C-alpha cells in the first residue's frame, strides 16, 4: 500500500492518472527560483523550448544566455559564471551535456567547485523515436563518480520542480536528470523532498513483513508501484524506496530497508553498470550484504520505438520488475 | 596606465629576468614541468602583475580586482613565480614545492588552494569560455573588473576555443582582453605543421574581435597594446603576442623539445649563467 506519510498522489493507480513531463516541473521550478534570486542565470544550447527555458528567457531576458550548439562551451561558460557569484542552470539533452562535455564538467565545474547546475534533459531510452544516439543511459554512472558533484533523479514533474528549487539553494555542482515523455504523477506538493534523504513510497499491508525492497529513482518508479500492487494481490509484500538523490547516497535508509526485507531489487532507466543498482550495491556489500537483482539496461544501446515499446523491450516494465522480485526472494 | 619611463621599464625587465631565473630553479627542484612557455611569457606576466593589473596581493579575493585566467595551465610555473614575486605567497615556497605532494603549487593551477589563482585549468581550450562566464557575471553586476585571458596558440586546435571565440564576439564582451602566446610550438612540433592556424588575425577579426599584434618581449609594446585594447568598447580584444619559447636561454629558445620538460642540473646551471649575464646587461644599460 502507498505510504500514507509520504502524501503521494492517491489517484496513481487510476487508468487516467495525471501525467506530465519532468521537464515541465523544471520549467516551473527555474521560473520560481529566478524570481526569488536574481543571481540565477540560465544557459541553453539551442534547445530553449524543449528544455522548458522559454518562460525564463522571456521573463529574465538579461539573465538568459543562448550559447548555440556548443555544449563544451555551455559547461565552461557556466563554470565562469558559477565562480563569479552567479548560479547558472545549464540545459541541454543529457546525451550532449553531460555527454559531450565530460572533461569540462570534471575540470572546470567539479574540481573547480563552481556553482553550476546541470540539467540533463531527455535522459533515458524513453526519449523514444529519436533512437540510441539521443538516449543517455550512462549519465548517472559518469556524474556520480565526479568529486563535488551531487546527482538527483526526480520521479515526476512535481519532484523535478522541488529538485530544481533545492538545487538553487545548495552551493556546488549538481546534476539533475530529466525526461522528455509524460510521466505519471506519483507525488504531491506535500510529499517531503529533502536532497540526500530517500523516502518510502510503498509499504507492505499493515501487519505484513516486506520480503523484498525495491530501490529506484526516476519515472520508472511508477512501474515499480504497479509491480508492487500486483505482487500484493498474490500476498507478496514489498517496500519501495524512492532514492531520488543518488549522490550523496542515503546509506542509512538503504541499509535499514535491507535489514527489514532481506533482499533488494533496484530499478533504473539506465545502464546497470555503474548506475543506481551499483550505487546501492556499493553500500550494501560493505555494510549489510543481501541478494540484489538489478533491473536496468544490460550493456546495450537503445533504438527507435515508442517509449512504451522500449520500456518493455528493454525489460524496465512492470512484469520485468515482478520477475526480478520473484527471482531475488527465491535466491 | 602611467606611461612607462625608462626607469620603470628597466625595473620591469629586471623583474622579468629574476622571475625567469627563479622559474629555472623551481623547475630543477620539481623534476618535471614545462620550461619553454613560462620563460616565453615572463615579460607578459611581469607587465601584467607589476604594471597593468588592478590587484592587491595582500587581498587576493578583493572584489574589484582584475582577473588573470591562464587557459594554458601548463605554463603555470611562469604564473606562480610572478605571483610569488608580486607578494601573493613566498618565493621560497614556489621554488621548493612545485609539483610536490601536499603543495599548494599543483602541476596545473587549482582554484582555492593558492592565492591569486582564479580558476582551475590545464586541459586546453576552456579558459576563454570561463572568461566569458566571468565577464557576463561582471556585466550583470555592473562591475568594471577586467579579465585577461592568457591562451596558447596550440589550444586553437580545440573546438571549445573556437566556440568561445564565436560567443565572445557575439556578446561583444569588451571586458575581456585575450593574450595569445604565439610561440609557434606545441608538444608534437611546430604549430603550422601540426595544424595550421594562420591567418589568426583574419579569423579573429571575422568573429568580431579587435586584434593587435605585438612583440611579446617588448614591455612597452605589451603595455601600449593593453592600453589600446582597454579603449575598444564595442568588442573583445585579442593581443597576438609573438614570443620566443624558452626566451633568455639560448639552447631552449625556439626548440619545441623544451615544451614539456625541465632542465637537469647542468642545463639549469648554464641557463642561470645566461640569464644572469642578461641581467647585468639590463642593469648596465
């Protein structure tokens, strides 16, 4: 059952559940952050509308900078602003930034400890028909290995807005991963969001003990909820932890949930290698070793297709999560 | 800037020479590092820190200061030694700790650990972009700080450099004065053989920059060029400074093999002998 104290969207399991792209939440967040703090500036690389920066551009003309199709420049100009008292939010598709600008992000943003917020739009394979060239599925792994960098993967538009507003208040490099497609709204404005603090979105029925914890982040958590609900019908009770902040990782929440359930399934729209599953395994293997099954992309590129087709083909759907849970509890 | 009289000029040349001598000593101690670039840029470093810049070595974070961005971070021995001579930190520390474990003088410059270092650099091609970010921040805050971005010619192979040249021209950032160390060498050989860059002046001008060209060892010319660049209001300025890599040490001059190595004891001794002879000449003039 949904965790009541997380104040989630009660209509999440309705057929016509409200859906919005995560980028819309960013667009609202950056506008609000810009109103609150005049040091916030936005840089974009020829993708102003699709990265939802148009409203900011129109409202704060002199604080918006069009860099053109030049993502290395996007990152390094951001670096200069971020060490001179500004709070730059730099936006492109995740495949290009961070994708193309890794060294610049490492040296001039992270090592330099510049106050840059990197918005990785259109991440994951669910970007769909554009195909594998535009499907960033390595970005979490790469960003979380950079010292000074924080990594946030919101699960819906509301959480994306909260993450944007939070990033504006925290000094230092932050990567926020966003997605293109409409994603079911899991949370509400009242759901607590504290960077670095994971929270439970699904609990076993009262009086039942969880046999497995599902840990994940991003829109794919919706599929985890569908899986949990179906498993519940078969009297298999799990917990789901929303690990929205991949770095710094909430060790305490991960360990305590593993202690309660005894095994873990991780879910992410990202390569298994180096991603959220790996991050969770890094914590548990040294602190509280349990069996883990990882749902994610298994060392392959994506391809063209509808988001739903791709999510199914690449084993990120409800059934794949159910299979993983059944497998791990039998291990 | 006040005009450079003969006495001041001699002082500056002497300072540049002493900085060169200390660069040799620090590279010998370090056992690795770059020789040619730091020696070639010593006159420009000296002119900036001892004549041009609005700065205060005792208050390195003074908000009104001009900023020097060293895009080609590998010539940092030149910057470090100039900062030390200007009073940012002890010369002894510079001579003894470059590239050593625990040192504030990292192999490439790192912001936050050493006074006077404005940004982390080393991987080529990102200094001008960072300068643009800083220039935009100063413009938003209506501040008059200037940014002097020092670049190598070799880093004009990099796409990031041209992305920045295009953007600074578009934004008409007149608070940026870029100085290119046009010494014609890079690691693998002569720049025009590795990847032809000319005509650099035409390229920059077509990207909406004001371009000046000078002898990078003529301190009067350096100072005059910067004065002219400051008076240009409608665009950023580039000063192409023709320099001799390894300047002051005959066996290092114009030899690309000296790009990335330090002198050994015998070579350092000979280099110091030559530089001291030059110093005597300056003082006798």
